C-alpha cells in the first residue's frame, strides 16, 4: 500500500510558476512509476506528466510540454512538478499517482495507476 500526499498548490498570476510536490509513504518508492494528472471543474481527469522509476525519459502532455517539468528524488520518496509560464487554462486540481512497475513505458491513462493522492488546487488568474 502506498499513500500519496500532494502539496504546493495555490493562486498564481498568469506567467508565474509553482512547484508541486508529492510525498509517498513506504520503502519501495523507487519501484514505482509516478504520474501527475489534473482535473478542472466539470471535466475529466487528464494526464499531465509521467516519470518511470529511474527518473529517465519523462513524458508530457502536449499542452504542458516545454512549460512543466516532472522529476523525482527516490531518496526523499518525492516526485515534483515544476510549472512555469502558467496559463489560466492550467487551473485545476492536480493529483499525483503511482503504479508499481520497473518498465519505462510512459503511462498516460488514469487506468494505468493504482494509487492516488488527494489532490492540490492550482488557480491561475489572468
């Protein structure tokens, strides 16, 4: 069982930056692929970024490519999402997710993940 706790959300003006963090419980964080998803009010939960257990070959949704960076620190059981050049359309609840796997195939569907955090809210004002 893995528990995930996100933090770092908030209110920011368009063009600004935020860094989200997701801390995982357990001793085998390095055995998990991690992902970030977001859900705007009334919309489905959408893929944002994913990173395999090794931290190599991160993968991004086209809508955030070049602006967001996913990274992980296995020693700290933490995955990050650095968000730059934020836009009002980035406003959503952001969720981290985990699945136990040592493959490096990008996982972009909500169905690919077994564990979810409670979410952190990001609001970008225009």
